């Protein structure tokens, strides 16, 4: 997992406090000021990295390896999901799932992508759920501590691009992406997830929501 944008050094170490309350208060105040400066420096690093990523020529989609060309480097695939050639939207690779795996199973990105609190994105991707009869299939965006902060769900029996607006909530500094199945029942055939995208929205995407 990449943490290139994270702090290069730990923050100020908590001080040892003397018995004298007045002296202890002074030391705590100085430590608090040092901590605030350090946090601001780290935020600046994250902001610059984020701006660099978004500002690169021809880079709109922030999902690493959206075309699944190098899954061994960029994805953790488990729980029954497998990488399959020529099944994704447009004829590229996709993640396929057969049978009826219990619980939650995901094909998850490895690289943590920096984001900024309050920014608005569009999460989207293709899901072919024509053979699924129960459960939930979706593309998800997950923060650095494993909390799902956005989800674009597919209607069972459908094959289409799903999308959802996602506002980055407080406490989130980086995100991962996952094709996720929850208690899905697939009597025959396979379901397929492909071409995930996480983009800053343009006028065409404003107001977009995924199926309930």
C-alpha cells in the first residue's frame, strides 16, 4: 500500500511534564503549538500531492489501474472474484464472480489515493448483474481506516454503468476502491465488474445518483 503522501517523520513527541503546574502548562502549550504546525505541514503535503495528481495531463480518473492491466501490482482480489480477460465493458479485463459467496467479498485496490475533505467526486463503474438474483453488487470508495464513504449500487438483473456523487467526509485523507458483493446469489453464469472511475465532476455528472 502506497503512503508516499503521508508524513515523512512523526509529529512532536509528547513531553514529560514537571510537578510544577505552571511550568507543566507552559510546556503543554508549547507542545500544542508544535503539533498544530506539524499537522499544517502534513496537510500541505497532502494538498500538493492531490493537486499534482489531478493536474497531470490526461489524468481524470483517480482509480489506480482502472483497466486492470496489472492486477498483481494494483489489486487484492479474493473471496471468489477473479480477473478475466475480454469480459469488461469495451472488451477489456474485468472482475468476475460465480456461485453464491457468503458475506462480503471484494476486489480491492492496493494504492491509497490522497483526497481532501469536502471535495466532490463521481464514483462510477460497470457492473453486469444480469445473472444475480439476490444480494448487493456495487463499486465502493473506502477511506484509510476501512469505512465505506461512497457506493454505486447495481440493480439486480441489470447491466449498466452505475454512478454516485461522493463528498469526502471529515477525517478522510486517502481512499481505496472495491468491486464488492454482499450475500450475492448467482444461480448460473457470472457477474462482472469493470472500468471503475473516480473523477472530479463536470456539468454532465452533477445530480447523478446510483440505483437504490
